[in-house]
C-alpha cells in the first residue's frame, strides 16, 4: 500500500477547482493510496493542523459526481505567500513535522502562480533535507495566466459563463428602441483572456459585443467616447466588454479615476467602484444617453450551473495526472495541458518543472488583439472555443443545483 | 377562417416573455387564424406602423422551440404610457386605423401593470366606437406584482436564477477563512418577491442568505450594522440579500444616500441602483471587514439558460389561453393563473376583468415576512418553490445557448 496523500486548494476559486480535487482523490484511491487528507484553507490552515480525512467526506460515487458540480473551494482556500527557506525555516520545519505526523508521501496543491511558488519552495526544501515527500502542482485559475500550459482549468467555464451572459445581455439591450450603452465588466487585472472571451457571444463574429478592451491595451477615454459616437450612427444598443484592469497610458487603472471624481456618500466617505461604473457614468454625462454597467463579479468564477464539460473533465484529468506523476517518483512539477490539435480538439497532460512556471504571468499575445478595431482576432476565438464546449447537467433537487457540503 | 391577430410585448423583458409570444402564435395558427402580426416595440412601434408578419419569422417547429429559449423581447418593447381617451383621441383613432388596415380581429399585449392599463383603455375605446376587435392582456413581469393572478410568468425563472446565483455566491463566500459580508442586490422597487426568493438557496432553511431585506420593511442602517455584528460572533462569511428598492423609515431609498441627484425614468419612477454598493461601503467603513456588493442586474431577467420549465410552460399557456378567450368572444380581460393546489402543484388559467388589475401592485403580504429575523416565512417559500421547478435544456451550438434572432 502506498503512502498517504495530502491535498489543498489555494487562491481564488473556480467552477471546476473541486473537479481537480475529485481527480486527485479518486485517482489516489484507485492507485491504492491508504489515506487521502485534505488541508482546510491551504497552507495557512495546514500550519494550524486543520487537516481532514477525505474518506469521511466522500461516501460514494454520487458524492464525487456532486463534488465535480460544486463551486468554490470545497476545502477552503487562502492567499498565503510562503516565505523563502532562508527567511522562515521554522515554517518549513513545522509543515514537514505535520506531514510526518500524517505519514504524507504525496502533496498536491491546486492553485495559480502563487501556489506554484509554494510547490516550488516545498519541493526545494524537501530536496535540502533529503525528504522523499513528493510535491506536485495542479493548475487552476479562471485568469488563464499560467505559463507553459496551453490553458488552465477554470478558464473554460468562466469563459463559457461570460459568453453566455454576454449573449443574453446583448439581446436584453435590444429591447427598447432607444440609444443605450451597456458596459460589461469582466475579471482580469493584468491579462485579458476572460474579457476577450466575451467575443464568443458573437456568431460568425456577428452580434458579439461591439468593443472589447483588454488590460494589454492602453485605454484612452476620448478615443473610447469617439468610438461610441461612431457606433451610434449605425445602431442604438451598444455593448462593450472591458477587463476590470484596463489602464490609461500613464499606468493608472480606469477604476482609480472614480476616486479622483471624488464621489462621496452622505457621510463624505469616498465611494470606491469599478471601471464599468466609471465608464457608464462618463458616457451618460458626456453623451446623454442611457448607460448601464454590469459587473459579472464572482458569478464568473462560481457559476458551476453553467460550467463547461471540457473544463470539468480536464480539471479532473490534471488532478489524476498529478497523482500518477507523484507515484511515478516526480516532484517539483506542475501538470500542464498540452494541446495536440484544435480541430478536432485534442489535449493531453504532461508534467513540467514548476520553477519555470511559478510567479510568471501569461498575457494575451499582441498579435491576437486587433488594436484598431478594439477586438480579439479569429485566432483568439479558435483558441478559446474548444474550452467552452459541452455541458455537465447539474443534479437538480427541488429546482436548484445540488452541491456537496463539507461535514 | 378567423380574423387576424396582432401581438405585442411591453415593459421590461423576462426570460420567458417569448414563450408567451410562442403560445399566442402557435395557438392562433392551430385555431385557424389567417395572419399573425407582431408589433415592434409595442404600442410605440405600432403608432409608426412597425408591424411584421410572424409567418415570415417562424418557419418551423424548431423556431418555436428556440423562441421559447430566447431571452429579451423578440418583438422589442417600449415603456409607452397610453393617455386617456379624452386626452388623446387622435392616438386611439390612429391605432384603430392601423388595426383596420391589417384586418386585426384579436389584439394581445404581453406585459405588466402599465400594459394592462393599455389593454383596459383600448378595449374601452373599442366599446365606445362599437368595434368588434377583442383585446386581451397576457401577464408578464419578473416582479410578480400583478394583482389577482396567483403569480406572473417570468417571476419563476427570475427566482430560479436568483436562488441559483445566491447559492453559488454563498459557497464562494466561504472560500477564505476571514470575515466578509457580501450584499446581493436584487431587482424589485416596491415588491420584495424577487429578493425573498433568495431564501430558496437554503436547504431546509440552512445555508441560505443570513438576512433578507424587502422594500415592504423599513430599513434602518444602525439596526443593520448591529445585526451584522451579532452574526459575526458565530460565523465569518455573511451573505445578505436586499431589494434594490429598500427604504429608510423617512421614505428615502437607501440607494439615494449615494447620489444627491435622483434620476427618474419617463413614468417618474426613480431609477435605482446602488443600494448594495452603498451598504457594502457603509459596513467596510464602520466594521472594517471585507465587503462586496453583487448586483444581479439584468441577468435576473434575461438568464434564459437557467429558466424554470414550469415558468416557460405557464408563459406559453397564458399566451394560448389569451387566444382561446379572444376567439370565444372575450375582451378587456387579462389571463390569470389560478393555483389549484401547492402540493402537488396544480395551476390553471382563467380570464379576469383587466380594469380590476391594471395599475395595481401586489406586495409581499406582511404575514409572509419575519420582521424580527429579517427573513421570509416558510409560507413564502412554499408559495415560490413550485414556480422554479424543472429545466428546459438550452439548445447548445458550439458551447453556447442558441437564440432565435429576428429577420
């Protein structure tokens, strides 16, 4: 019988992060691992020895099916940045003491850039102390900003929800025969993968959003206004998709401009709000037309009722591949997705040196952005489209999707 | 062969308003009506003779299936308030001249309170001039604020989306091991049916939102803060559902506290948005914890990807019943839904004098609100739960729900 597994989840959740947990759990059990433990709230919880036995959580195959359909991080998450080995040796000693106590042989961390940094440091420390514990990272982020991997689990489902909502919002905008501008604010501080995915709402590039602004481009308020005025000459309802992280040429975030307007509440407190609200206000004041800001907010990362089956399957797959890699003796690696072909879509997994992935950020390549037309290219769409395919029907109880709740 | 039909859609759209259009169209054709015309953008478009032949739009049964799954108003909508017969006789003359030109015998208007006022006035005018044209109202509004009818088509799907999103947001809020308050802002100016439906997210009244504030209750900022502080003693992640229209004891909308200048729409209704942001800001300043405002915005009325099949079926049914009532000679009526039994759920249609429904507003009864606990009662939940049942799978093309687009 193999040694025990410890698995954790870190960073912002996705609609499919629990599918990766299901992949780790099920593959480990199938491989003959004795115990699969989960750490609550990642490394932060581990340091407080918040460890649970997953066999006590998942009692049958239906639980695994529910887990795949449950949004947010089943184990809870954290935003804990592990310090360097030289700076905080006692933290490493504490972690390894807990791992020893639970007889952990395989350690999996499902997360983004920061989590891969954790895997990198822990595997490095293990090497220094000649520990045989193996550390493998399982990629996860709606932002799709991890390097080397073709894409990240979580991105496809977020893109699918964003495209679905955008399509519905575009239709909703057509309802009145009056001029209106709707701004859809989409997550993505530095990378525009999610905002670009709003373009999928168009069919044969018809009827998608009219403009898409990514953080990779400079945003100019006057040019924005001119583009809206030009569009209003031919159509009444205009829909614009923006990344929350769009910035002016001078580097300021558009959402920061709100503060400079000194919007205050009745107590004189500055009101903080997003880029979408700022732009909707700006256009209302300068053009006089009806405007609306729609912030997709956390729904884009937790709307598991509308998740992509391709994404769920891949999330499960990277979890399983991590277990297999660890059992085969690998450590200090992250599982990556490798696209074999786009049409038909074929994708496989490999493991890759995590030190070459951690802390890096993959942005939308310049050649996939039509800067003049303020849109993404067909190449961008061909890249994303396979990732939003197919659906996994929620298990509905009394009209609502059923989730698996931790004991 | 029977005379022609003219059908229009008015007011804010719903996820199922097109299912009522499908019900009118299909029943009229099945009954042997020659032509079914649609007015674009309601009465406002009709006055400009924007009339289309629906036979040219719907070419087969698949189109009808797509129409049922298409959000927003297929024909476009308006917020046109028809003046009194004495005030604007020329408007009535113009409308009836157009009806005569298209040989319209049956007139259907799918809408809410204001639209029922239109049906009431037009049927009254027809009586005055001895016209044989029959006018029937088809109820529609996510707000569920029409009188007499047990509930309104559109409400169930909005409630289902709100409950689904609330459930996902509650789970998302649990992800970090830190104090946070999430405010979900839900539509509803004067009636709290939609905000109350957020309570469906709880299972056996566990894990729903922690507090629900309806516009039927007075809102008090200090009491709100105290309730949050009390809740924070036992749990970290708190989720609050509020109606956009919550007001202070002195009658001011909470969202007005944000802006000095109050915007109004053409009916003089205050344009509301921002109560959630205001409260999130207020708690952040006064309690120092992480807060987030999530405005479900137009998604709650256009998320047809998550519509209720009970709602879609009833929306189709009231459209069909309107046609049958008109052919049987009725006029000046609205079709109402009459609940026969809640468990098992059985509901039928009847017609009802529209003059006794128009311009009235049905609020959540006081006895269905737990004022002390700031929640809705089990009776409220038993009333709403049947309306969110079952799903009608979208027809997915390339990973996204397919809609029917007007030629």
